[in-house]
């Protein structure tokens, strides 16, 4: 057993929420001016807060660093633990989504970097996905070890991210506690369990057969298990057929690193947002970020009686206006 320690009604609302919460680029005012007209001066974007502490190392690798943004509070604050996306092969911690909303609500924020899967592959880590995922777990434990110093309530930590960062967040949410209570390393003794997770366009499975059944033109996931040239990132999604061919021998790893395979009844609640409606069994324009992933995870969560709110254009039973709203409610109540 695991230790339980721990966004609509219209598509425009969803799109606005996604842009607000995940830093999507907006159309510059100059592009809206009439031909020949002098464009109005550009409105500068509001400055993002600077980290309270930047590039804090939680390991020896150059990518094993995090930024900490401290909310003003006289008592320990909840924490947003943000994991950037980029398919585990690119991306950076510099723009955590929901930062301003959370800080305004009295929730501190940590945003992490981690080893890319191709870096782990070059290091000989098997499977390569263990690099980014285990780094996320270690970073979470490190943050908990700083709870007193950073004024954090270690029982109220919620993870968030987009795409691969979303998958990593869900992996943490559903995985058994990776704490080692008797370890001589005090960081390793800290829990990896979450209070909640709220994510955007998450991949919820890395099983190629399952993915083909859900979305016939699926192509993502093989790089997690070494099916790419680590010195050429363009090869990431080019070897899915080979990945599928080797599925049987990879099943133990697939089950270990697919969030959907880890769900049990004592897991924390999760919130899943997608930008298009699901289409189970159909070819998708963007199979890597299809809401089919969310439908299937919600089914699994419901069977295990784990709360799972699934949001997409036209989705029923939407209770929260966005990821930040969900996190604030869950972490502050």
C-alpha cells in the first residue's frame, strides 16, 4: 500500500484558461493594425517575479537545479512543484505556469530542471526515462528537506506541468512512496508523495499497443526506452514501429513508468486539461497531446475511486476554471 501523505462550459473559457495558466504567446498589437497605419506602442508584458533562490542544486549534474519562489506568509505555505515540458528532450524551468496566481494566493513555487532523457541515455541509464523521472522525485525530496528553512508545509505540495512535465507529475502522484526511511542521506528519507496534481496535455501511458488502440497514429514514447539517436533529437518520434515490436520485452519498464499503470485507491486527486475533445480510436491531428490519454486515465481513476477532473472543450462536470484555480483550492483548503 502507498502512504497517503499527502480546469468550461464553453471552449473559449478553456482556451483562455490554458493561455493564462501556461504562458501561451499572445498576438502582438502591431499585427492587428490596419495596413499603412502606425502601430500603437507595444504593451510590455508584466514582469515575472524573480526567484527568491535561483539555480539551487539538488544533485551533481548541471541540469539538477531548481528555482524557488517564496510566498509571503507568517506560517508554512503550500507549494506548487512545477516540472517543465519538452518531451523530456528539451525545455527549461524559467517560466513556471501559474506562478503569479499561486504567489498571490500564498502558495510558494518551485520549478525544476532535470536531466533530459537523451542525456540519461548517453550516461547509460536504462531506460533513459528514468533520468528525468527519478530527478523529479529527488528534487521533490530535496524541497521537502528544506521545508523549515523555506517555510513550506511539506504535506501540501501539488505538482503541475505540461506534456512530458505533466506525465512526470502524474508519475509522482501515483507512484509508491520512494522514501528510504533508514537512509543515511536525509534527503532520501523524505517522502515523494503529493497532495494533488494538475496538468496540461499529459501523456498518461507509454505502452505502444495501448496507445495504438486509443489513437491509431500514435508516435510518442519510444525515446523513453532508448528508441532514438541521443545525438539527434529529430529522431525522437521516428521509431515507434520498432518500439511496438519490442513491447513484450519492455513491459516491466512500461508498467513502471506509465502513470496509468500505477493508480491505486490511496492516490491523491488529479486534474487533467486538454485543448481538444477526445476521439477514441480515431486518427488525431496531434496524437501526442490528445485528450484520449485523459479519458483513459479518468476511467482508471474512477475504478480506483481516485478523484479525477477531466477538462476539454465541451467536457461535462467541469468544476474548476483552470489549473491554477484547481491547485489553489486543493492546496489551500
